[in-house]
C-alpha cells in the first residue's frame, strides 16, 4: 500500500515527527554510562503515553520477527544494528548505541533513528561510521522530490556509503510510512538512478542508511528480533521521516534545535 497524505494528515505527520525527534533527543541525553536498556524502554513508554500517542512497536508482529516485539523502542548496541530488543544490559563507556523509534499520533506514524557513542571514549572508527550514515541520509533527502524515482534516492545514499568503504545490505532499508509504520515503496540503501516508483507530493518516506564496518551479512539473536553483524563488527544507523512536497522534501523528524 502507498498512501498520499492530504494537508490535514500532513499537519498531523509534522506533529508526530516532532514528537519522535524530541523523545529521541531526551533519551540520548539520559543514555549515559550505567544506564540500562530496559530503563530506556521504560522512559520511552512513559513519554509516548504522556503525549497521547501510540507505540508502533509494542504489538508489532511481522513475518520476520518472533511474536510481538513487546517493547517501545529498538536499542542496538555495538554489533547490533536493527530491531534491537531491549534487555538487561548496562551501557559502558565507548559503546555505540542506536535508538530507533516509531510512534503514531492522530492516525499518522513517524519513524527515526540516531546512533551515538556513550561516555567519553570516542573510537575514531565508530565516529566515522556514524558520520557516513548521517551524510548518506542527507544525500538521500537532498535527492528526494516530486517526479524523482526511488532509485535516485537509493543511488544517492549508496554512493556515500560505498565511497566511505562500507558494504551495503539491501534486505532492510527505507520505506513508505503513513497510517501504518511500514508501507511501500521499499527504499534500498543502494540502487540505480531513474528506476522505481515515481515520488508524489504528500508521500511520506522513512529513509534509513545503516552499515556494518566489514560485512553486509546479518545474523539474528536468540530473541528472534535483534539483527547483528555476522562478524561482530560495529554498526551505525541514521533515519528521518520526510514528506515529499511540491518543490522537494521536508524533514519531519528534526530535533527542536534544528527546526526552522
């Protein structure tokens, strides 16, 4: 299903996107050395409820998972990259943490992810990997607009990731979003320009470049959800929800300090 939002729904999408961004920034500030992933999950649950919103994750039960996700945020540490199921792990200095959050409010969902390093130790390879995903995300957003093809966005993202030296997995990538969290079209993190669905104003996309340092192969944890690098290498993931407008793309999940 591909949804095109009318102006009323687009306004609601802006509100949802702002909520997602603000929750992520609050969680980032609280995620210090000694913080438990389960604390992050509890904080997320509380903030979603206080905003009168709904979690897109807690009852999420797709074919690739094992039963309902059962938590309110994805927390991926170091070699984990996608669908990180919170568990009783205490963050340590130098950990690379990815927080991925999707929330629905007013009947419209928004989805975003941030990667950052916990504590004072900043391993250069981790800093470089996070930067590459952020630059790839910016390139994908810059390429988006009415009449653009999905392949144009994928090519822009993939070019940045490849030039940075990272293998690219195409099993999981960006996606359409609207009344539900995951919709068509799929937006791979590499592709050929001029191919795929032609974007229209009112379409929402969640773009999400993610990489693993030295492999493109994923393995699944015993929890049936958490995806990790097959080699145990570190990973990073950046994501924004955008709306296609008449003259380009609008980022809906910007934190407060970055909003116009």
